[in-house]
């Protein structure tokens, strides 16, 4: 079987999530070590408009897919569910 990253890449929501995280990591040095409100500036906005559902919906759909296609990836995805709404409009 292919590794989880390959399996997740087949799902459009997982691909969107991966792209968002990659872009934020490139645009914001030290992104993975930032506090959630600082990460939210990159992940939860479209330009300057708070758009929490874009990321949150992608995470939920990707987690649902991972629960059967790549169970090893499911727990970390579950931790991200509702991230933008929980952080709020920063």
C-alpha cells in the first residue's frame, strides 16, 4: 500500500490542506513553532478577510477520508478540526 501522504494526496480536501500548510511554512519562517493565533493569520484568512470555513471544512473532509484511507494520519487531523473557528478572528 502507498504511504499515507500519497493516499491523502488523492483527496482534494487533503491536497488543499497540504498546500495551505506548505504555503504558510514558506511565507512565515518558523510557522510550525508559532502560537495558534499567529498561525491563523496565514491559515484562516483569504487576503485580509477571515474565512474560517475554508480550512476547517477541508480539515474535516480530509479527516473523514483519512479515517478509512490512512488511519495513521487521522489523529493529527482530528487535532486540527475546527482550528480557525476555535482561534477566532484575530
